[in-house]
C-alpha cells in the first residue's frame, strides 16, 4: 500500500469560489471564522457514522451548523457571550411564518415610531465611552430597537433579533469599516456618517430570515446543538461531556494570545455592551494565553522550544506571551483528548504565526500535543485562505506601521484516537485525496 504523505497541499480544500454564506452561515461576521465547507467535508470524509460532534472553541458555531445539517448532534463551548448567542441562533430552527410575523411587526414599528414620543421610555445603556463610539441620534435609534426586542415574548425569536441587532450596532458605530479591532473613524468620516439604523436592522433581519429558511430546508432529522461557556483549559464538566463520548471534534482554535493576535473580546465589546452581557470584560483575559506566564518553560518539543528561545533573545515579554498561550493550549488538548472515543477523530484548523519574525509551527505543535495523548496522525492538509476573515498582515514587532504577513495558509491537522488494546489499523481509514502535492 502507498504510504500517505503526512502533510499535503491539496487545492480542492481551498474552496476558492465556494459560497460560504449559505444557510445560517450568513448571520454575523466574526474574526477568523472557519468556512463551512471545511467542517462539512471533514464530516463527510471522516465522520460518516458520527453521532456527536464537539467544538471546544465554537465561536459562531460553523461546525455545529454543519453537523446539525447532517443529522449529527453537536456540543460547542466558547468564552465569548456574543459568539455563544450567534451559535445558538444559527442552530435553532424557527418556523419561517413566525419570523415573518415578528419582522412585519418590526417593520410597522419603525414606520410609525415617533422617537420624540417614546424618548422618555428609551433605555440608553450607560457604558463608558458610549458617546465616543455612537452619535446621539444613533444611540436613540438603537435604544428604540433594543426596547422593541426586549418586548418580544418568544425567547428564540428574541435571540434571532439580538443577532441582527448586534451587527446593526457594529455598523452604526463610529468604528472603521472592515477592522476587527476598535478603531475610530476620522473626524471627516464622522461628520458624513449618518447611518439609517432602522433599515440596517431590517435588512439584517430579512437576510437572516432567508438563511434560516435555507437551513430549515437543508437540515436532516432532529439534531440539536448544545452551547456552553466552559473553558477547556480548566477541564470539561463530566456531567456535560462524559469521558470517551465524542465521535468527532472539528474546531479552529485561537492562533495565539488575544493581545497580539485576534482580540475577540475587543471585537465583540460594543455589541456585548448594548446587549447587556455582564461577562464580556473577561473574554480576552479568559482567552488562551490571557494570564501572563512568569518564566520561560520547556515543552520538550524542539520546534516549539527553539522558536521560544529565538523570540526570547529578541524580546522576553513576547516570549512569555507565547509560553502562556502554549501552556493553556496543551492543557486544553489534554482535556479534549479525554472526551474523544477510541477511533474518534479530531480535526484542528490552525495557522502558523510569526512572533518577532520567528515562525511558530502551530500545526506540528497541535499534532505533537495530541500524539502525547494517545492519538495517531492521519494527515495534515494545507490550504490557502483566500476568504478567511482575519487580518492578513499584523505587526509582529508591535511597531506601528511595521507589518509582516501573518497566516496565509491554513493547516487542517487530522488525527485519530488509537485503540489502546490492539495495534492501530489506521492506514485503512485514510481517505483518498486528489491533486496531492507532497511537501
Ligand atoms: C478562531 S475562533 C473560532 C471561530 C469559529 N470556528 C467560527 O467559525 O465562528 C476562536 C474562538 O475561541 C474562543 N476562545 C478563546 N479562548 C478560549 C477558551 N479558553 N475556551 C473556549 N473558547 C475560547 C474565542 O472566543 C473565539 O470565539
């Protein structure tokens, strides 16, 4: 039998012209989303008999949606309350007639709303810097929409409206377009910026209704998604996921600490504040690598240890950030490993990042950490990420204006949990891939 190369570059995984916004995937933008085609294809090729999927960093729930469409139950966890809300709404079917009814009510409301009349009833949240991020007129319109949402009596419909509202908050704010971090528009742009907040909200609702309708038609069976906020770094509650109970894990973990890579908390802050989520402040602190490391430690994995050493010679503080992240990542993988069944699959979509010009091979680190926990590597697929929504350039030196290319390829690391008692029969399960170039 031909031996499968352990790393392959396979263009059929690029999904260059694929529609990544079908079904409920169109609902809400979010940094570093996984494209649905990846989760879908992994499920089709490696999870044929899967009954339950787990995503330990579920974000907006891309893999949960793909699992549910295929009739597979799904469990997701994320420390960001906004991500959990979006994931819940994307996986909860609502009859379209019901949505029509509430959206019509909303359309009537905005046609007839007299803001000076309802002004006294408006509850504008009193968070710090609200006037810095929102013009006064915008605040009033957003508060009117929030007031409408608070009166919706059906909790699933209310959450559906909250997701559209969150995007409306973002678009009506004075943040620069297309940025995941919070940067304010220039003075000139602010003068000209007068968003039609009500119609933005209505457009989002109508777009999301279409996505929900596609999702309802595509979904097979009665599969459900269960979304939690536990942090896999600290353990996985057995009452939620018993040991050796998961058939397949499909996820895209953070690439590094939130200060220097993607600040999920910062991205979500304005929405979280308008929605009144209390735990939003903790997101970046609870993120992997959020608690600083006090000293450099060794991971006994040469590619990681030597990268840390190189970074340390340039900047000790950044080296400690890297150490803090991988301490958490290692613990999280140990905990995730325990809940996977024998012969169960894990698929991690990761990017390799540079810190101070030093490349950190996340794909190999992920592979190594899982192998330490009884997994056997099947394959690592390398794909280009033409449409991944995350910054392509960052500032690894943290010097303003100095940039370097960050993640341009994505690595899908796929492993299988070995059966303890007998020698592995792994090779049999390796799927056929086309257009393979060995690296
Ligand atoms: C790359 S994003 C996942 C995106 C997701 N695949 C999607 O398509 O929307 C990584 C997620 O990990 C979450 N996260 C970071 N540290 C975490 C932790 N310790 N436990 C759980 N979630 C965490 C972040 O809030 C973020 O939503």
